[in-house]
C-alpha cells in the first residue's frame, strides 16, 4: 500500500470493453485503494427498476437516457467522495465520456469529489476498435449486441479519440499486471515527489 498525506482519486476511463475493469481492479489491489465501478455501484438498482433498457441500449428518447446516466454518475461520485472524506484513496472506473472529452466537464470532477484538482488523476485505457469488438463478442453481454452489430455507429473517431484533458495513457493490449506495473512506476514516483500529476500525459 502507498501512503499519502492526502487521499487521491484515479479516474479510469475508456470505451466499453477497453479493459477498464481489469486494469482498475489490479491497480486497486496493487495500491491498496478502494475500487469503485459505475456498473457495480448503480446497475442492480436500475435493472430492478426496469432501467436497463434506458442505460445500455440506444433509445429514441435521449433526454430520459441522459437523466438516468446523470443519476448513475452522481451515485458513483458521491460514493467516491465519502471514501475520500475518510482518507481512503479511490480508483474509480466508468466511461467518463464527457469528463475525458470536455475540459469544463473534467474541471468539475474535483469539485464533485470535494478535493483539490491536483489529487485527481485521469487514466485512459487506449484499446484499438477491432480489439474492443473482439472482447465484446467474447464476453457475450446483452448490452453489447447492438454495438457488435454496428461498431462504426458506437466506436466513432470522436469516441475513440484520446482525452482532450491532461491524462495518463495506458496501452489496452498488455495484461492487467503488465499495464499496472508500467503505470505505477511513473505514478508512484510522482506521488512521492509530490508532483502535479494532473499535468502529466503519458
């Protein structure tokens, strides 16, 4: 476990099936930090309430779908914030599409977590589109059916583009263990040196 005077938040983002979950779990295990995943924190409630359709399948009613996702992210942010309040660093996993695309959305993350911006670090799992589709096929999740059938509709250049805000890039192809070893070597060094990690782009 890596100790720090102030709790930190690592935000792991990427497209569905890019390998966020595997990387996030291995990173949490290696650092001894809490692990929070958007699907785990929110999906059971919305499935019970009949909201799975709105969350995971393209809908003709974008405003309702957007509202559902706003609530899901609020649950995730609030849970992460409470961990940070008790000095527990967190690894938070979700697509974070808006946060990684728009600087204004990324700027709001620290505010939602109630910590300084220098304690929030964005990690982008960079996985090629053809590999993403292969992983979707292999995992066989119902929510991926439409994405597999129409990958060009979901995995557009805008969606696959690197974040437009400071971030750490992680190659999505190696094993999670290899990914985490490569990432933590630089991250831990910066953390111990109290560097401004939010400005680092790998």
